[in-house]
DNA sequence: CAAATTATTGCAAAAATTCGCAATAGAGAA
DNA sequence: TTCTCTATTGCGAATTTTTGCAATAATTTG
């Protein structure tokens, strides 16, 4: 994680923003967390390290990183979750019957991205896509 | 719209639920609205017709229809919006620079759906997909 | 039709998220 | 370093969304 700090710092500062201790801590926490954390979970973690850090700051910081596209914000199973993105672009298949979440490399979405670019000139952000549906297991058990 | 009432009613009652006046009104309102309405907009409309109808009921009703897959819930430009779905499955390309929203027929996503089904046995709900990115216009003006 | 059952609603309180604003602190200039 | 400028924070209030629960209404049973 520490090898990211410089990249992030420069990326942020290059746009006239600042990598404050609060933002750094949120970033570190996101690194440390496995994946897909809610704002509340992130606040709890962060709060233990820096008790003065306000909840509003967590929300603003997460929104800030989302706009910089350092993290992805998604709705998975009715919950808004955040995740560091960039190293391994991926997408999720979320089953609406058993709530199972599969994670797959985003390489298979390249065709779709190419098509959108060629056909509509649209450069799609497909770093982190969430697709709802019914998984193989549930399809088998309820035909 | 009225020709839908029977379909909806039966679809709902078949699962042991009820098509109450409140739900009917929300459904009618969604029909009447062009597209992509927020919970607040829907409540305002509905409230004019049935002042006693509570806001919590609107939220619960929308969630109810989402679970029945009669309406789609999406995040477009930072707002949670609802739309009747079914007649014209479609997807949206949302530009993160100019906020422009394009609407396209979902037929082009069929390849992706097929691939997910064949390769992962996953039956994807691609009735209403929202894809973020940068539109052709913005790409042209900022290369 | 009356009784029983259960889904649904309204209400108020709780929880989650956003917002305005004065105070703070980081960055650059002198 | 000191001064200036402005991005960012903490705080409290406002707004949005969810939840528990008793009252209501729709449906079924007898
Ligand atoms: Mn993910
Ligand atoms: Mn739409
Ligand atoms: Zn499943
Ligand atoms: Zn654009």
C-alpha cells in the first residue's frame, strides 16, 4: 500500500487538491480492507485511528475519491459500497435470488468497451461494473 | 397505461401480494412521467392525488416494484431514479464530464448477455443498464 | 355474511447522507 | 519565516431514506 502513496499524492496534487491526513487515512483503510466496504464500516475503522475525524468528512472524502476515479462506488445487494480500483479492473455478477457475488476480470468487457467506442464514440468506464441476474446454481434449482 | 393494470394486477397477486390503491397510483404516476423520476418527484405527484399517502409508503412501494422487476432503480448523475421497465429495454451512456445522458436500445447488449449465460451460466438482467464514461463530444473537445 | 388471517399502511422515531458556514491548515509567494 | 490565498475540515442542522409497530384493509375461510 505504501508504494501507492506517492502516485496518489501526485495524482491528487496535480489537480490542485491536497492529500490531507484524513484522506490518507481513508485511503489506507480502503487498502487494508479486503473489498467492498460501506461508508459506516470505513468510518468505524478510520475513527479508531483518528477519533476527531468527522463522519461528514468520510462521506466527502469518499465522494472526492470517486470523482477522481481512485475508488469505485457501487450498489451491491442494496448496500452502497466502496472499493479501491485500478490494479485489478473487474466486474461482479450478483445473484438476485441467493445474493451470491462473483468476481471476474474485466478483460471480457473489452469487446463491449470497444464497441461503444467505435459505434458511439463513447469511452466507457468499465473498471468496476455490477451486473444483476440469476446465478447458475439458482437457475439449476428453480427452472 | 390502463391496459397494463390487469397484467400488473395478476402478476402481483400471483405472488401473494396486493395491488392496493397506493401502489396503483404510484404505478400510474410512473406511467405518466416521461422517465427517470426521483422518489421525491414521484411523491410530489402522488401526494397531489392522494394527500394521505405517506412518504414511507412511496419508498416501500418503489422498492417493492423494483424487487418484482416492474421498475428499474438506477443511479444517474448522483441521483437515484426510477423508471418503468419492460416495454423498451434500454441502456444509458452517461457522460461524467458534461452529464449528457444517451439512451440506446438494449439489443446491442444481447451479445454480452449471451456470453455471460454460455460462459458462466449467469442470466443477466440487462433491461436497464447505466454505463458511465466520456461522450464523443467531450472526447473531441478535450483530447 | 362474520370471523380469521395476513399484507399493507400511516406514523413517529431512527439512521443515513448531505449541506452551510466559520475555523483550520496546507501550499506558494515574498 | 511570515503573509496570503484557498482547499479542507468539524460542527450542527437539514434532508433523505429506513425501520418498528400498532392500526387498517384486503382476502380467505367457515
Ligand atoms: Mn469489486
Ligand atoms: Mn432509462
Ligand atoms: Zn444464486
Ligand atoms: Zn460529455
